[in-house]
């Protein structure tokens, strides 16, 4: 058995301790051999050695580190180091697309992190609310078409948001369509137009954003986008569909996932599986680059 520390005692009480692992401080990353030699005068009487490895210092993107710090502060278990490395690189790559600066929210449901960690919005650094019996796995979060949904706590009309009446966008990654009709993102004002993406299993899919929308059966597995600017709206899925602008009203209630909030309650539940979701401004120019990073 190798020695990893030396203890000296005076009158039976510990006086000094030399812990070989403490000697790592200030050493460069990599393998090192620590040697402790004991002398009687000028005579070497004993030698002890220990091989140690100093790990590379981990330095994450500042915004991903802020997510980890938020989790730590709120007693949310962190993903393991391998998943942290994956998450960090994904955020670096996502930022490179130019999409991050256009987002109000960034939600990631894939990977091995706990549900509590997956409920952290990386952009706002808040915890979203989960209700009902959601199914969590490495491939995403899945509704149950009955009572499960996530309250994103995101209200498009809040003054701090980038989402405005003529510049808005939703991006969502779908891993499965589910088995029932329903809204997998949405909110509707008590009276007036709505913001939602709605799957109808027996008809066309509905798209509505700030009161502008249409129906077309072109949602796909993978990344879907619904974007609006001052000229038109575009549903970017397997093709690009442009719609003329009509009267617009921004949703004044929280956007839900796996259902939509209407008349102040969750309804139209679905059992789709969602991988990612973002809310913010029009990102049609970044959509192709986002697909490369997130699919």
C-alpha cells in the first residue's frame, strides 16, 4: 500500500501533516511524481514516492457557468461532468449561429440531467413549473395527452422581452408527434387571437403567432420554427410557408408546453416529445444553422 500522507506527533497529538495530494496546488496539468525524503543529518534514511495527476482546469462558457451556478444556489443537482461538457459545447455552437442574442428563453430537455435541471431556462435563469405526469428521458420531455404540461412562466407582452408585435419567433424540436391532437406550445388571450403551434392528427397543423396564422400539414420531427417580422410570417419546417400579415395581438398569458393556456387554464394536452424550445424574435435567418447544432 502506498503512502499518501505523513503525520508527525508530539506527546501523542498530531503536530504536522504532509498530505501528498495537497502538494498539487500550483502544479501544471498532467502526471507528476512526488518524492518525500527523510534525512538524519546528511544521511538519507527513507524515501517515499507517490504518482499524482493534476487535471486540466475546467473553464466553461460564462452563460453555461451561470446555469450551473443557478442550480447550485437552488440546490438542484448538477449533470455529471460528461454532460456538462456536452452542454457547454452545445451552447458555444448555438451562440455561433447568432440565435442566442435573439432569444428570451432557451429550454433544453435532452441529456442525462435531472428533470429539475432540465426545467431551468438557460436564458432567464429561472425554474419553470412542471405539472401532471411528464415523462423525462435522455431524448427529451414527453407529455401525456391528459394533464401534463410545463408553465414556461414566459409572457410575450412583458416589457423586458424581445418578442414584440412585428418581430417574434418560436423554435421547437420534436422527437415524436404523439398520438392525439392538441397544442404543444401556446397561449390565448381571454378574447382575441392566440399564439400556438397545434397538431391535429386528422387534419392540418395550425400555426398562430401574434394573431397571424394558417393551417398546413408540414410539421416535422426535428426543428420547427414559426417566425414573424414586419413583412410576413414563416413556418419553417420541411419547407418555407409565407403568410400575409393580418390584425395582430400579442398573447398576454404564459406560454405553456404540451398544452396551451386558454381562459386561464391548461387545455388541448398532447403527448409529443420535445427536445428544445426557444422564444424570442424572428430567427428564420438562423434556422438552418440552428438545425445543424440542435439536431
